[in-house]
């Protein structure tokens, strides 16, 4: 947006947070379902465009080149969001990168990105809530802005899931892709974020996980993604509905007030079921899973930026963001854009 959002606030208690810019980035290498079919055929594994489209709605995904890291995808997304907000790196006082595929064990990808952006000195940390990471990060940034700890936050989801896929497991490797999405969230006298609702249930750790770890100079255990797809599917449909209703109630709004639903882009069937439960026409559902696949923490900001830049999501629209993923974690954010 513009610098006016930074006008001094008459009352500190009337402080809200509002998205003032969005950005995203996809690595150039695009693999269609036919490309994936050919890739898996080299390993003697069968899949098809028809199976993938029918079960998931995915038609393509992007994979990062060797040597490209999570912060490299986050950087152009962050720059695009800053430009859209009319901000520079000097304005940023908080960076949160939601990711499960960081550049290294430590320091955080947020610190690495901070240096690449030239925003050194501000607070920077990673958020690990798998595919719910972006809504968790947005909720934390909103609380910190409303609490007076920050005024201009960069909130980013960035992932290179292609690095943790098991290309011998056709039930998972066709589902995921790489990418990054970012928003600038600023202190504002006007809302902004209306309500958030975040949850986790650690009893379900095993249904979606990368169980390996680094210890004693070695990778211990399996460092590739494992998923019980049907359990994830059933849980996701239930929790997305309850989180949606919770934020609407908290904000004193109803389903009829929603202009757009932007759920985590994992599977078109989960997304459409969420929209139907809210009695939303499917025309209000933002879908990018077809072209991006599941980019975990990056999927929601990637979809938001795509919808903003295509002119669908406009200033003043009421938007519901919903995340769900490993942990098991889930959450919703209701906002006036
Ligand atoms: N190509 C062809 N056949 C396949 C493939 C494939 N890529 N994958 C599985 N199959 C076969 C199976 O082997 C099985 O064959 P069988 O009947 O001969 O045993 C058959 O297809 C059906 O397999 P199911 O696993 O029962 O398929 P299902 O309809 O459950 O779809 C899917 C699987 C797409 C993974 C689905 O369960 C799903 O979408 N779950 C939710 C996943 C999700 O949303 N994850 C992300 C959320 S969290 C996060 O983003 C990290």
C-alpha cells in the first residue's frame, strides 16, 4: 500500500495489523503430471496424470534447482511484497519465515533472509508448524503488532519440499512442490486482521512427518516425508470447518460476509469440501493447487498473492485463510484485505 498506513495512531489501544503488500516466487522448473509420470517410470513406478488430477486436482508443481535454498525462494517473494507495500528493508522490524525445509539446522532461515534483504538488526525467527506455518506466523505477527512490539512485519512461507520427498513413494511424491509467498503486515488504525484461531494436537505426530534427525554428524532415521493420506484427509476436513466457524464467531461475522476462502492448497477435494460446509459458492474458493501442488507453509501466501495480482482479491474484501498440516496443526485467520 503506502506510507500513510504508518500515520501516528491516536490511541495505542486502537492498534490493528493489516496486510499492505503481497509477493511470491516459484522456481522456474515446472513439472507437469506427465513429467512426474516419466520421472517415476525411470524407477519402475507407475502413476498417471488421470490418477493425480482425479484424487488431488494437481496438474503441475515447481522444483527448485540444486543449490537453491529456502531463503533464495523467500528473497524475491519478500522483495515483491515490500515493493507492493511501498516499503523498503529499512522499514521492517520483524521477519518470520514459516518453513519445514530451512537452509540449515541453525541459524534460522529468517536470519539468513534478513542478511540477504539488508534488514539487519530487526527481530527475525522461523516458525515451524508445517503446512499451518504461515497462518501461525501471521497470527504471531498480528499479536506482536497489536502488542506494540513491531510495526512492520515481513511474514513469509517458503519451502523446498522436493528435498524431503521419497521418489519411491508414489502416494506422496506427486503431491508436493517448492515455492514462497510473503506479506507485509503493518500497524494500522483500521483492521486488518479480524480474528485468528490456532490449534495443535500432538497425538497425531505420526500421520504426517519426516522422522529423521541429525545427530553425531549423521542423519539418524528416515529423512523423507511419510504420510497416512486418508487419516490426514479425514482430520483436515473436520478441523478446517471448526477453525473457520471459530474465527467468524470471534469477529462477529457470518459465512455470508466472506468474499474469498484461501485454504491450504493440499488437495482440491479437501478445499471444496471446506467451501461447501461454509455454503460458499466454489467461485469464492481460490485454487492454485492445480499449478503449484502442495507447497506446505508457502501455499497460502502463494495463493493470496496470485489472487491479488490477478485482480480477484481487492482492498476491502473479507478473506478467510486456513492452514492444516503436520503436528497435527491447524488454524484460521479472518481479515479485511
Ligand atoms: N498414482 C497411481 N496410483 C496411486 C498413486 C499414484 N501417485 N498413489 C497411490 N495410488 C494407488 C494406491 O496404491 C491405491 O492402490 P490400491 O487400491 O491398488 O491399493 C489406490 O491408488 C488408492 O490409494 P489411496 O491412498 O487409498 O488413495 P486416496 O484416494 O486416499 O488418495 C491421497 C490419496 C491423494 C494422498 C489422499 O489420501 C489425500 O489427499 N489425503 C490428504 C493428503 C493431504 O492433504 N496432505 C497434505 C496436508 S498437510 C501438508 O500439507 C503437509
